């Protein structure tokens, strides 16, 4: 169990260093590849009823990205709070803290919007292929 926890921590460390937009583009592309791959596999194996499996896996991957999203707002808030001079007057310190909180919330909101868009696209692709992959596979069997 410790090995699994260590592997997950390593995965989060690497995944956390990739820019958000690239990460969501990768997940969308992976969702598309898994969905098409499942249909092509089902058609070539003449198992058209299993054409939606790639879409099911793609949907799972899309939902998984939500679990791996780092909390960017909290990281920025922590960094900005650490730079506030403790020798400021209480009013000036409070002003700086409020500015740091508002800034962190704006950045986190932008990241959440990107996440939502990426999740919608990737899960929509996966769900469409999950539901209609057998039809697509049946159509493709005439080519195999």
C-alpha cells in the first residue's frame, strides 16, 4: 500500500508541473484517442457490442483529472501571505491580506473555468462514444 501511495505522490508531482492548458488539452486528446481506439478495436475484432468501452475509459480519465488538480489558489495565497511584512500596522497588514486573498481567488477561478471546460469536452467525447460506440463499430465493420 505504501508503494501505491508513493507512486501516486510521484504522479501528482510530475502532473502538477505541467501547465493547466496543456494538461487539459492532453486529457481531451487522450479521451478522443481512447474513444476512437475502443471503436476501432471493437470493429476489427467483430465485437461491436463492446464499442463503447473506450468511451467508458475516456470518461473515467476525464473525471480523474478533477482529482489530480492542484489547488493553485492556495499555493499563491500562501506565497503572497509569506511576503507580507509583519511589521506593518494592523490596518495595512489587513489590507495586504485582503488583496492577497482576492488575487488568489481570481487565479483559482480562472483555473477552475479551464478545468470545467476541459472536463466538459473530455467527458462529452467519452460519453458519446460510450453510448454510441457500438453503432460506430458496426458501421466500421464493413471496412474490416
